[in-house]
C-alpha cells in the first residue's frame, strides 16, 4: 500500500454501557483515499465504534484520531456523517434540507442552496428541490440526506448503514456515489451487515464481532485466508479416488464440496484420474468474502448477518 497518510485511526477503543462492553478493544486504521467497510452483525458494535471515532461519544478507554486531530470534533467541518437513524424536517424543502446540513458544517446558506440544486441536478433529481421532505419516499429522503452529508465537500465521509432501506436500484446508485467520492480522493468509511456491498466496494474491511475487531485488512487478504473450494461430480460412487477427499468433504445434492487439498490442483487431478473417479464436472473457486467472514467471525456471526446461502442451511 506504500506510504499513505492515515485519515482515521482507532486504538483499543472500549465502550461500556451500563457495565456491558458494547465495544471491547477495537483498533483500526483507515488510509486516506480508501473505501473502508465496517462489517458485522447487528449489535456487534459498529455504530458505537463510528460514534467514538467521530467524537459524538467518548470512549471508556482507548484513543482515536480523525484527520490528524486527537479530538475528533475539531475535524467536524471536514467530515460528513450519515447517522444510522435518519432524520430530516418533514416540512423542509429538499434543497433547503441539504443547504441546512451544509450550514451546520460551515457553508453559507446561499452557497449551500446553489450547491444543493447542483447536487440534485447532477443526479437528475432537480425536480425534487422544491418538494417538502414529507412528500418524498424513504429512499428519496435518504438520498437527500446523503447529499447533505457531502455538501460541504468533506475530506472524509462516514456512512452508517447507508444501504439499509434502499431498493436495489438506489443501492446501486449509492455504490456509484461512493466510488465517485473515492475517485475524487475522499476517504469513505461505511458500515454494513450486507457483505456484498463491502465485497464490491472496499479496498479494506474491518470485521467486528461481539465488540472486537476480528479482522482488519484487504478484502483479498480476508479471502486469501481460506483455501479454494473444489466442486466435484463423479460417475464413480466409490473407489481409490475417494482417498483424495479431505475428512471434512461434504456431499450436497450429489456434488462433493471440499477445500482444495495441500499441494494444489495437479496432484488432486492425478489422484482423481488414476483413482477412476470419472470426472463429470469439476470447478475450483476462490472463496468469497462471505465464506471468509464465516471463517473469521464464526458461524454465529454469519447467521446473525442473515447471509447464509440456502444450500448450506440444508446440509
Ligand atoms: N446508548 C446506548 N446505551 C446502551 N446500550 C447501547 C447504546 N448504544 C448501543 N448499545 C448496545 O451496544 C451494543 C452495540 O451496539 P451498536 O454499536 O449499535 O451495534 P451495531 O451498530 O453493530 O449494530 C448493542 O448491544 C447495543 O444494544
Ligand atoms: Mg449500527
């Protein structure tokens, strides 16, 4: 990754609520210009971690820095934050709501209005500008709030579960907005309990489970922790070839599924051929982030994410 500046850092953050450890020693580093995903099931401690990093709440112990400030609120004008619980004034016009959010971060209101109209126009939504928030759908209101998050041209944006409540089309648009921000050099941190978004967007992921950072690093590194998976159908039911199957091989609807044995594909292929397996179909796949997540955070966390493929539930 080279010598990249650090946009945000958490060091051993702990937060107790009524004696209960909501966050239990989370450390993480966000390089400038990266898209970093905070992954974890509901209740894992993602929101609490983000709030501490932003300076909205103080940690019980540990420290953090945000754009070089040890007191994160000092960086507030350079930071955009989309909280998990959305809220806009229902009577406010969309463009006013965006300008208002900008004003809170130091943008003069007239300038904010101009920027708000331009931001809406860029996305083909100029007709929303004069509509009261209460007349917008939930997804539309969320888009408005998101534009309010970037109106002051922050260097860093923190989006807490930004995909929640959006339909597929709007999720795709949001992914594009996040990519556009990153392409413009803006650091993006977002939390999600949907692994696919992180897999598509992130350079780095932090997996939080039960208040602890179970993994921090590149998506590829998380995936690289697992061996590739072999999918195999054979004509022969039994025979010497079966010795190549690891103990943990599973048979799902007539297909063998197992981790690629040490030694790689070639010795395995030879054993299958020489052992008379009669290969019908064979594929070797790199595991996705979902499988890596299960391996790293555990089955329970993966189940809490509601992400298990149906076939695995059946087996
Ligand atoms: N203000 C609070 N007071 C008491 N408990 C809280 C508060 N905020 C969060 N918690 C608890 O801390 C844990 C982590 O919550 P949270 O950070 O919101 O998780 P996530 O965002 O990953 O779903 C949960 O058990 C939650 O109930
Ligand atoms: Mg949360």
